């Protein structure tokens, strides 16, 4: 199982493309804003990849390395992250709180907390399939970008002024959103045809982890 942070896995792609991400230093979405959202079904979710074939019935620790997976609970997504230290590679179990709002598209706010500080990332989501209990079982997800038009139009366009409500973070190249309304506008402008497709595959089982795995 490769390192995967549910939606956060596509941050690496954004970095390669040089895309500025919409972030905030404090949460712009609260639990009260989540009422009415289509919630994901609890259990194992994977990034859909037709080149990666695996048997989801097997314990997760026996899934091949090509599988990008995350254990999704009502307000937390968890997964293994490969950590390098002293020339030794180990796998760390990490969890990331998220909140999801209703709407078309829905908004996702993910918290990445490290060493006493937090940053919040934002994504758009469109449910693709639901189960009999109306829980989401498949979805399209994409990042909220600072200047989607500029990212596609070349260096000259990237230098254009940011949309209202966004301010540049000179340290990271990302942009800070002033409020949730600004986030929604950025999400709506950022939807692309290459959105990530995520799918629920099954519930959690006691045999899903090797004995050495420690879950938080």
C-alpha cells in the first residue's frame, strides 16, 4: 500500500505542475456548515486506476503497492505515509480531519497539523454514485487552485492578479483565502477534466493490518 492521504495525495501532482493551492491558516468551514452534505460511506476508499489491479477481498496489507488507499471515517481520513529517517524507510499511520459541505460541488476542508501548527487545504467534490442508504460510494475530487486560468495559459498568465479574496503566501507560493465564499469560487473555477476519481471498495476488517501496524 503506497502513501495516501485520501484527497491530499494529489498535492504532489499540484506541486509538479507548479500550481498555487488555496489554503487558510484557520478553518473557514465549521461543523455547522456540514449539514445536508452527502457523506462518504465509511471504510476503505481507493483512487481509481485502471492499470492497478488488485483483489479488494484480501487484507489491506496484502494489496499491491500500486493501490492508493485511505480509511475514511465520518470526519477523518487515515493512511500510511512513508517516512525517511537515518537512511531507514518506515511507514507511519497518519490521520487528517476533514469537513464536507453540501452544494454543487461540495467543498472539502482538510487539516494538516504538524508540530503545533495547522494548514487547511480545500477541494471540490461531486458524488458520482451512492448506496441504498444515500451514502457516497464514488466521487470526483479536485484541488482548489489560486489561478486556474493562469495555470493553463503559461507563465505570463500566472503573473495576473489573484481573484478577489485571495492573497499570495510568498513563502510557499500558495494563496490564502479570506472566507468560505472565496473558497467556493476557487473550487468552481478549478474543476477540470482530469479530476481524481475515488471509490469505496469495502468495510474495514480486523485482519486488514499486519501485527506490527499501530492505528491511532
